[in-house]
C-alpha cells in the first residue's frame, strides 16, 4: 500500500513544474508523509569515512535540502549520511526561472539554480538546532556578485564549523559564472588554504567536476593531497549532452542522473589511482548495482539525488539493502573490503 501511495504521489508530482514539485517534496518530508525506516544498517554496511562512523555508505548529495529545513526526516529516510546546501555567505535568489528541467526519458535532470539559498547565517542556525542522527555536512558556495569568491568559502566554513560533521568545497557547479575556474591548480590551492585555516576540527571535502581532463584530474589530486583534504566527491553535474533523448536536452545547466554514471565513475576510478584520499562516488546512482559499482571502482561511500525524483524516497532503503546483498554475494565482510576491487574495469 505504501509503495502504491508513493507511486501515485510521484505521478502527481511529475505533472507539476519540477521546482514546485521539489518544494512540495520537502514539505511532504517535514510532514512525515514519506518512508522513514531509520538508518538502514548491518555489520557489513557499517563503514568509516573521514573519521565519521556511518551506518551505511549511501548518502544524500547536496542540492536536495538546500536550506537545511528537512534534516530530521532525511536522517530517518535510510541514508548513512546527508549533505545540505550549498550555502553562500549572503542569501541569494539564484538564476531566473525556469531553472530545473526533468528529462524523464533519460532518467535525468538539468538544473541551473545558481546557488539559490537562504544564506549562511540562516542555514547555520538550523544546523545548530539539529538533533542527533546520521552525520550531516554542508556544501560551501560563493555569492555570484562576490569580489572574492575564495574568501566566501572560508566565510561559510567559519560560520558552520561547529555545527556540521563535514564541509564540502564546491568549486564544480557549472551554474555560477567562472566558478569552475577555481579548480585550476593555483587557485584551488589558495582557496583550500583559506578554508583549512578556519575549519577548526571539521573535515573538509572537495567536490570536483566530471568534465576535467586527465591533467586536471592529476592537478586536483596533487592539490588535495597537499592541502589535507579529508575526502574528494567525484563528481558534480556535467555540461556534456551526448546521447540525450528528452525534450529539454538542450537546456543550459548541469546534467545529473543516469547519463552521468559512466563518465563520473571513470573519473572516480582514475582519481583513485592518484591519491589515497577517501573518495565519495556520485553521479547516476539509481540502484544497488550502481552504488556497488562505484564502491568497486574506488569509492568508500556514494551519494544520490536525481534518482529520488523518479524512484521516490523508498529507493534509499532499497539501494542500501540491495548493496548489503551484493557485498554478501561476492564474499565481502565489509564495505571497506570491496573498495577498489574492480577499479581496472573503469580504467
């Protein structure tokens, strides 16, 4: 019955404007009208990421709960960890609407939100009031009109450091003009130095784009190693449009969902040969098999978001339980034992 209700709800949501539907999904979560099995776990699924104990390695990617308004219900949805944001120092409305497009035939989405959010002060106040639960991180961003975007990341880090379990430097969104320029070797090193100076004891993650060249991936690994980054999230959305079939395929913005899976996993696997920093695999995860593939390619944990648009929140527990079965089938006693076991398949 619950599955039928969720399916009917998703059908109704898909008749609405995507951004309106997303807002309704957040409200539905806050009202307690979605599956809430609690963190799904087992001895095999428990793992560690950057010193954090996770009940399972399946996390929620940034962007779903931009303003940290649904942390409590999301913590009960089956995830092993969640990431909120992105937060910028000052509130900003983001790019003009429409700015979110469903690509149903491709099981994908294109967004050009442009870091719309309530600002670091409001978001950090909510984070400070959250209860106990799975680890929670904040995605750090920069204001579109800022004269010093690198300093913006440090400002948000300083505001959030006592209220989060980790923070992610997001220089890979394609929706803020010239933001990706900060992935360059010198610029990235300077930005990370500023963030690390004010982080306190908070682990700092780095989120990278899937559109980097081999040389750029190597540069990222070198800078991340030198800076003391605790984990790298590979990857953000892509600008690539190869193979899309949906009506909105030509829209500007970052593409997420199923078409990103192979591209992001190849970047992940390549990165895992260049650094011992823990990796988080994100991009196109919509099944237990895909989560498992990311782990076998070199990820210690994974994140998902777009698949929830098409599969609903019950998908989280399905993926986690399916991952447990896959680990058992291949004889792995823990998630950590499987990490990188099939890396060569992606190189």
